[in-house]
């Protein structure tokens, strides 16, 4: 197992071009695969997860060319997908598996979705149960709760489904399954998660009606998304959050992340940092395709504890590990609650984050749906030997913590950061 050793720098200054948004990169490839025409996607995230999506889409008979961050997809429509000759390997990407499960459940081919050991251990009943309720034929390990998942696609019926949890992956899987369905699908309940799918489907010509408490998709007359969508993928706020926290907790810092996606369903981390007293400035606001973007600058700040819970959680679920590092350097208590979904991520992020913070000298108490911790009131963490547990967000969170830790911090398996942020370590070294 490899390790990286880090010590705190005297100052942090610079502009950081973060990778393209992970959620939007996945969707741009999958949606354009079943669209009418060809699409050019730039600033595509070339992390391992998004490359898994490209590999799976190619295995379904779609022509996809990629050179660095530029991707060209030649759509074939829903009925143009080819039955794969082998299992579809989603690697470590839950987004790839869950979105493709939704798409393929309503497509008349047989397919098997699997992934690495981590992905095969993650629960899938949250998508399998609602898809089955709509008529999908899905089986898998533990009665369909674990991959590999075997799908025998069919035309699904429309109807209504109430989402019990706010999950963009579940919502997106159901909307994709309805594209080739026999009637409209209405989703109610917890629809308050990331809305990249809704924005992109509307931009691609799908009849999608959205109110405060429900979403209704009317399947297209022909099983194809009417318009291919060329776009520049905006910067990923989940990746930018590491630099925002780095600047906020370091005593001599100013970092700018340009061109960041400022979709309201994704700015929860900024809202929390503002509530904690972070010095944040947003300039050059504009629209890029179907998403709002802007340049975010964060400077050294005196942070205070806060409460992270309720409707805020779906807007920052992936950023909780790095926000926990911010809380560790804040004055007073921070409480994370209503975040039980963290236990179904690449690791049990409630347990692994709490263990790492404790090693850094923070008083932390994990709970069933989050944690409570007492901040140290400033950059007073102590260096420690930390495990990433092959979880990309943990590896990067511990790297940011090391920037304000006394002595040396050692992080195991730093390469896991490449899943969502290729070049993270190079960028950190330059700063």
C-alpha cells in the first residue's frame, strides 16, 4: 500500500481550475448516448468513475471518442442500444451503475451490471425496489440488493412513485427508466436532490413538468431524446469544496476556483461555510448551458460551529467529509444529522470520518445519522497516520487537514483521489 507524507505550508495562494463536474459528466455521456445526433462535451471529468461510464456506453454499441477532457458521443436512441456481449463493469462508480440500471430497465435488451469489490458491497435496493414497482425485471445478489444486477429490459408502465429519500441517483434512475415507458411517470416525496438530470432532459427536448412537490415525465413519441446536447461541463463544486475549506481554515490563504457550477442543489457547502463565518466572494456569475456558474474566492477565516441537517443534507452529502474538517478547526460544536446515507457511500463515511478526526485530535462522537464534534478553535490539528480506506473523498479531506496540522501527516492509498479528481496531488503540491 502506498502512502503520502504531508506537512503544513506557511501560506496558500493561487487559482485552481477544478475538474469538470462529476455528476454532469456522467449524465452528458449517458443521455447523449440515447439522443438524436452527436454531441461534443468539453471539460469532461477524466476520473476513473466517468471513464467507467464511457466504457459501459461503448459496450452498449454507442460510438464515443475521447481525447483528454473532450468527448464526442454519437447517439443511437433507446432502441439503438446493443445487447452487451459481456457484463458491464462500472468500476467504483455508483452513479454509473444506478443510472444505467434505470436506463436499461426500460430498454429491450439483457444486461448485467457489476463493479469492483467496494461497489458490489453497496446496497442497491433503493433503486431496484422502485424500478420493480414500475415493472422492471431485475435480479441480483441478496434478492437484488447487491451487484451484480441482471436486467431483462422491457417497456415499463407509467404511474406514480413516492421517493422515500432524497437521492439524485434514485430519482435519475426512475426518470431514465420512463423514457421508453408506456405512459407518464410522476415522482413525489423527496424530490429535493440534485436536479442535473431534470435540467439536462429538458434541454434535450423531453417533456418534463416540475412543481414544488412532484415531477412528471411524459415519454417521447419516439424512443429517443430529441436533441443531442453539446456543452462545457462546469467545475465540480464537490471538488472545489476541498480548496474552499483549505483557504478558510489556513491562517494565511486566498484561493480562487473559477467556473464552478452554482446550481442551487449543489451549493450547500458554500451555505454551510458562510454560516460558519467563512470569507467567501463570488464573481463573474453567468450561465453555461443549462447550469449557472461563477468564480468563487475564499480567504482565511475565523470559523464557528454550526448544524448540518434537514433539507440541507441532500445538497452537500458528498462534501460532509471535508466540511467535517472545517468544523474540526472551528470554534464550538458542530452537529451533523439526517445524513444516514453516508453509511452507504464508498465507505461508511460516518465511521471512517469520525475515526480520522479522532486521530487528528478532535473530540467526535458518531451517531446513527451523523456525528457531533467539538472544534479546536483554529488550525490546531495534530499530525497523524490516516487511512483513506480506498475512498477518494477521505484521501482528499485528510490532505486538506494536513495543511493545518502540527508535525507530519501520513495518508494511506492516496491514489484513490483519482476516482473523482485526477491531478489533485499535483495541484496541492503547486499550491
